[in-house]
C-alpha cells in the first residue's frame, strides 16, 4: 500500500463530496477574486461546476495534475 494519500482523499475528508467556489478559492487561490476564479472555470482551467459546486474528486485530480505537470517521471 502506498504511503502517499491522494489529494482528493484529503479534500473529501475536509470538505465532503462537494466544494463551493469560495472553498476552492480559499484552499487553492486565496489571492484571486471570485470573478477571476469563475473566469478560470469558464476557460476550462478548472473542473466545471455542477449545480453551483465542484466535485471534490475532480478538484483533487486537477490539483495533482497541476502540481505534477512539470515534474519528470521516474523510469
């Protein structure tokens, strides 16, 4: 079993199955305005919102891909 815990699991424990725009902004982009975060959602830079909330699993996957995008993989 891996010693690493997926970001989505940590988010699920902390926020439950969904996250509001305010929660995502506070956790990942505290210096941006709500409008700037909404613009990122509209551009497709963030997972899309469903009924005004984000799916926690999708936010965790987005964050992990965002953080590991420039990291080379071990052979």
